[in-house]
């Protein structure tokens, strides 16, 4: 927990009944626990942070027994530093994580002893905080992480790659890739590419596909403005789903009209879903999504600032009210949306039946034709978005 009466506490609950508490451990009530928890071999790892948005003051990384919460070791951050959203990566006997001063640290995961620490400023003079988790490739020979910085009025971000010596734990710089703006996104590595995002309230977000070998950008998708205050930035990490040769990337936007997006492997928009809350703080989506897939059964889950948990199922082109059928009422709702961009649709992606990137009255007419003639063909970008 990062705030409230249980600030600085860690809990273990039963997976079969989350109301059953297995143990509770008070770590420190003076610091927030803001990082993800990393599990490895009956141990858990996480970091803490205390301070203000502009200047951190303290932080510690901890290792606890997963069985009963007993503290096994801790590693205090040096200087005016801490761990904010800075989740860890485990490679063999090593745990690797970032911090608010742009250090990438490698410890012995069993003892907490320092193995290596590299500061990004040694490579690039103007750097910022690592406020995301570290990711490694399948071989465990390289790590990837994002970093965001502020330079005057400029908000910048980068994706970094460091090689890992799996025998000694030493870290060596490999490459960096400049992004458009500040980032707090954890990279996802798959099949020679890295998927990472950027964006904030001041800048539209971009989802990137970057080559793992050299850090070159293959493509990016930029989130469009969508009639809200502030920019639709991507604060969370992307999630991928793979089925055969198809790959889909999911991410959320943290803005007044927050959305869940689905992008295909070539960077094209498949669909998006905008929750039904009224405009305001409830529509902000700070966290990412979870994907469940079991044969033909699939769900995409996410939550927003309204405290609502959403589960999305497979959809049908033209079925904008997501009731499993295409009716004249769907055509009317699409017509209303074409006339008024603020008109609500449960499944906006399903309205663009001519796949030209916009919702128009011609889409409504085509859905009307499908409603009265089931043989009439519709062709959304992703007719069956269950990637």
C-alpha cells in the first residue's frame, strides 16, 4: 500500500479467496511502496519512495520471504534518491532495477550485495528518472528500460539497452533510442522487437515498435486528440497478445477521455474502447491492461479512476452497442456519432465499417444495409478483435 492507514504495508492473500489474508508485513510507514512486486524462488522484491514530485528524499529496495513476509535484506538508495514505479528484473543470481536519479543497479538477489551500478549520465549528460520496470530478453543477456527527463520546457524520453554479463552481473551500455516525450512505460520484448510507449498530460502518447538489435524505430502509432482536456498520453505499459502469426498490442491513455487501444503488428489501429463515465477525472486510465486467453475464450481487463473494472469480449463489426447483433439502432447510433463526436458508443471501433479512419454517415448507411440484409458485407479494420 502506498497511502492511507496501511501505508508502507505489504500483504499476501489467498489466490482462491482474496478476502483471506495469509500475512501482513509493516515495512515502513514513512515511505510509499510504489513499485510492482517481483517474485522469484519463494522471495519477493520491491522498492519504496518518499518525497515530493520534484525532489525525492529517500527509498529502499527490499527482499522478503514470500512464505511469511520475513525481511531477508534491504538496500537503501544512496543520496537524495528513491524507487518510484521502478520494478525489478531477475536474471540468474542478479536483481536489476532503476531509480529516480537515473541509475541502473545490479545486486546479488540472495544477499542484496551491490554487484554493479551504471549512471545514464555517463552516456548522455542530460538524463532523468527511471520510473518503470526493467525488462530482459529471452536469453537474459540484455536488459531494456525507459527513462524520462525534463530539460527546461522540454519533456523527453528514451529507451535504453544494456548488456548483462550473466557470470559476473556487470552491465555495459549497448544503445539508446530517443522517444518523442517523457515516458514511464515498461518495454515488452518479442520476436526481435521492443514495444514501448510515451506521453503525458502535456503530450500525445506514442506506441513504438523498435528493433531489439540496434534501437531503430520500425513504426509508431500516435494517439489522436479526442475532445478532452489535456493530451491523451500513455503512462502505462503496453501488453501484447500472440495467436499464430498475428500479434496485437494493447495500451491505455491517461486523459479526460481515456481509452483502451488495440494496435496490430504493423502499427495500424484495430479498435479502441472509451468507457462510459462522464468527462472528468473518472475517465483517466493510469494503469495498463491484463489479457486472458484460453482457446476461443478471451477477455481484456482494465480499470480507471472511476474505480470501475472493465472486461471486454470479442466484438462484431457494426455492433456499436456490443449486444451481439447488428440492428437499425446501431445505424442510428453511428449516425448520431457522425453528427456529434461526443455521442457515446459502447464499441467505437465497430462503427468505422469502411475502415477509412473516421466515423461518417456513410458508415451508418452501410450498417443500416447490413441490418436489413445479413448478406451485406462490412469490413472493419479488425472484424474480430480477439488478438
